[in-house]
């Protein structure tokens, strides 16, 4: 009986600690039954753009590139099959397991970027596809640009009509 109680207490201590660890990577969802093969055109709609203009341009360019690879044609004005938007936010994560060498009371902090790309139906705004990526950010602009390209590619690798050529 004591071993059961001790095991339950250990499990109760481990589960909350594991739940607090941040998870990085890509997650996607899509509307079941949506006619993804019939969608051919897209237009941009405002979202939560990146604060810095070069980062915004990098994200839009990367999404445009992936949409083109999927066979979509960008429409600047007029009706389209889907509306595309994105949201980009940055947060600071703290490594609670490591102390800084010069001050053991402090912990290492690092920037983490979250990018969400959403495709919606123009008439109903029903969400057809959503991709979310989280990653610790590089410290230099070139590294961040490379991370954006990689994150957007990984998001669109999971698009429902994507074949195995780029996985």
C-alpha cells in the first residue's frame, strides 16, 4: 500500500513539471471535407503582422512562395478562393533548469517566435487550414530569415493536398 501511495505522489510531482516544458515545432489543423483540390486563387487579408517591416516582408514572401508551390495564384483585387492571413508574436521563455554562471540567482532567457498562418473561405470566414509554428529565435537577422523560411515550409508541408515530394 505504501508503494502505491509513493508512486502516486511521484507521478503527481512529475506530471506538472512535464506540463510546463515549452513545446516547439509545427502543428496544423484543417477543415475535414473542404474541397482543397478545387482551391486555386488567394488574396491576403490583414492579420497580426510582425512589428518589424523586414520580418513582415519575409513572412509574406515565404507564404507566397509556398502558396505558389501548392499551385495557387495570387489575386491582388477581386474574388478569390481563399483568404490568407498570418499572425506573428514574440515572447521570452526562461530556462528554469540552468543558472547563469555570473549570477546564480538569474536564469537564461531567450526569444521565441510564434507564427500562425490561416486560410479561410472568403464568404463565411470558415477556417480551412491553420498552421502554427513555435521556435527559439536566432540572434541575428539572417538566422531569423532562415527560420521564417523553414517554419513556413514546414507548415505548408502539412497542407492536405501536399504530396511527399518536399517532406
